[in-house]
C-alpha cells in the first residue's frame, strides 16, 4: 500500500445522538474552549422561539421566520447588530418541524480581526442529516461576512479549542465515509478538523498540533474494534484505516484489516475509476473490498 507519509505523526437523532457522543469523546480532553462555554451559546426550542446573545457590543438575535426558499416553512434566522445597527442577516435550514430550532454562539476562531466570530447552526431534519454551519466574521474593512462551512451529518460537530492556542476549531467527521461501504450505523469515519481564516474555510486535519484529538478519536474506534473482536465490517474498517493513516499508522492498519478480511464473503463494491472520483453509473466498476478501499482512500486524500 502506498500510504502517504503525511500522517500528523509522520516524518515531515438515534444516529445523530451517536455522532454527538463520539464528538464529545474527541473534545473532552480539552481543558477549555476559546469563547466556547455553554453559557455563550443559545438554542431555540419549543419554549423559546426567539433569543439574543451579546458579547463585546455585538448582539446576535436568533428567531424563526418564513424560509426564503419556501415561504410555507419556517427556518431559523440570524440577525447581527452592533451598537443597535443591523450589520448582517442570514437564514438557516428549514426542518419541516413545528418546533423552533437553531443555535448561535460566540467563538474566537480567527485572531486576524478584533471581534469574536459567531457560529450559526440549523438542522434540516431527518434521521441523521444534516446540520448547516455558518461562521459570521468581521473582515478587514469592518463589514460582516458569512462563511459557509457546509452541511454535516447529524449534529454537525462542535467548536472548541483543541490545541489550547485560544482559537476554536470545528471537530467533525469526514462524511464521505458514511454509507460508502456499509449502512450508516455500521460505518466509521475519521476525524476532520476545520477552521476559518480570512473568510475562508480551512481544513487543518493533518496539522501535527492536533495529534491529541486524533489519538482520542482512534482510542474510541479501537474500543469499537475490540468489542467486535475484530469481526470484519467494511464500513468500520474503511474509517478505522483512514484514522490510523492520519496518525502515520496506515501500514499496520492495512495489515490488521487484511487479516480480518480473510473469510469475508466479498460480493464486491461499485467504484469509480481511481482517476475519476465522480463518475456515472455506467462508468462504475465492481471491485473487491481491498481494491475498492484503495481507490476510495486515494480519492479522499488518505493515500
């Protein structure tokens, strides 16, 4: 296996609740978080259809209103004001539920400006999909801009100061692994760490300073592996191998996977050609799991 030597230790709602527990396990080792205390994050609920939170003269108002995409549905709306003047507005995802939903909180993410960032999340509904995350920031001109972090499975993830430098990062998971080789509940996914710098979403997953977070994630997956007595599961092993690869342990992981794979009835997996990550159904080929995983990991940047 041609694993990249770029691991961080290298030389150079049921399912939604499960995701929440996993993420909590990853972030629990931190002593604290950058402007990330629960008291500085508010959430809409059946009893709270509107709320505000204020910090450093900045007020974030969270409320429900007709969705701009479908006026028959309500979605959480965020309005940011400074000294009583509205400076930004953004609409979240409509869930289709009657219960108000959405969260907003202050976090210190990007030290390049003189204000904290505001994280706004909303949930689209469904068994385990999806949370939309926006980061609102003041740019160098003094204007407020919206940074679209994207849609993430389950609760989406949590912002916390993973490395103790006073800046919060988003701990989430590489959603590409969910359903890739097995059912959702059968699958595992490697940790993904994102941040915002100068108005851009940045993937910092492979930075060495986050080794502790990756070790925590691997420890959780190792517990699952031990509980299963290494019974082969393609969905689990794909994510476990990727997590090990992030720590520079891809070769050992591959050997463990191959040993567990012996005796597995492999009916093959549909795969796009390795040089074409996005392909039509006609272009797909059927590969045995090791070959399909090799292609997948290369396409996702783990090999």
